C-alpha cells in the first residue's frame, strides 16, 4: 500500500504564499521527472532529503513560493506531499497548465528504470487527486504543455499508453459478501476496501470493521460515481472503488 508522506514528515519549509486559484476539473494531472541522468535513490532514507533539495532549488533559485509540484513519487511506493490538492502549481510551464493541471513528479531521471513501485505510487497520487482534488481523468506529460524533454521517454511512454492511470490497476476480486452496516461487518475484505478509500483521499479508520464511518464514506463515494447511494459495498461499488 502506498505511503503518503506529509510535509512535516519530509521536513518541508513553510510556503511563502498559497494560491487556491486552480481548476483541475478542466485539465487533470501532469507527469514530471527530476531531470537527466540517474537520480533515483536506492535507499529510501535518502528520498526525503532529495525532496527537500528540490524545494530549496525552487524557492531559493527559482524564487517560487514553494516546491512547484503537487506530489512527488519515489521508487519505493511513497508519495511526498508538495503543494497538495487544491493548490495551484508552478511546475507546468504555462498559465493554463498551472491553472488547470496538477503536477506529480517522479523522483527519477531519464536514465532510470521505472519500477512497478513507482507506477503504484503514481496510481495512488493520481487517484487521490481525482478523489480529494477534483482532477479530471486526463493525464499528460510536461512536454504536452511546452517544449521540454520532461518527463523523459520512459515515463512519457507510460503516460501515452495509459499505464499511469489508476483505472488500469488490477481490481481485486469482489469477496462475494456485502459490506454493510448495521450490524458491523468484520472481514479481511473490509480492510482492503478501507485502504483503497484512504488511497482515494477519504479520511477513515482502517480497522477491518465496516461500521457507521465506513458507511458514510461509502455513501459519499457512491454519489460521486452516480451509483445507488445505499451505503452497501456490493460488486458494483467494489469494482468502482478501483476505477
């Protein structure tokens, strides 16, 4: 399961200013990389320092108010919170790009392989931006906004073939039981579903018990998907949770 690292978790500096003037429902999510060469950290303990160095460069050399990206994803299936959902980016290179598109940077260079754990991190980041951030379903590369090599040939190939779209992730088989309340449903599949809702940006306790809180989240999710809002996780709601 992807781990989201808060700003305090990676030691972020405070932003000088924050703009919520962003309309991602008109765009989606733009994919970036760090740059040329091999930059992926084999030791995950080094990733937070790498994110801090990117923030320092953006604030001290570029003069921006904060790190430019919405999220940064590493090859260890961790997502570092940059500006976060609902905040205008500074990474996409054009006014319309920053207005309408979130920015997710993979902590890789053009010489690095793209491991499955990085793809998983992208899936989780993009799913959360669609859920909590209101992003449209479109995904593009930085080079689609202006002339640049970013996000490199390997990542851009995954953009073009749809591999970074979380809807392409495998849907675990429906467990064959209905998750509902009352009474409380306790089953291993409840944990699986709760973890997926957390990945999508919903705030709930992952405890394997489908109770009042889980039902309320289910109703919100069903309404967002145009499903019958009965608060019961049947096969349609289960499958939609991964789409």
